[in-house]
């Protein structure tokens, strides 16, 4: 869970910065577009991997008790 937070916060912040840049809105802190895109691209893959692992383990945590209770009923 902590990995999704560690990777998710910079991903969200860089996404907001890219959105503000594309909309042409004024942003108080000047930033370099290429640096923001670089950070966003580098963080997105580990975040997606972490999210996929969390989805699989969550599904297993849901499925295993159902299998165990079905076996206990037999």
C-alpha cells in the first residue's frame, strides 16, 4: 500500500502540473515541461505495477475465504 502512495503522489502532482500547462493556466511556481513529463513517465510504470499487484492480492484475499468455506461445507 505504501508503494502506491509513494508513487501515486508524484504521479498526481505531475499530472496536475501537465494539465495546468496544457490548459494555459497560470501556475505560481514556474516549471520545466520536459522535467515534469520525465518524472510522470518514470513514475507511471512502477505505479501501474504496484496497482496491479494490489489488485491481484486483493482478489486472492477475497477468493481464498470463499474456497475455504466451500471446502468446509463438503
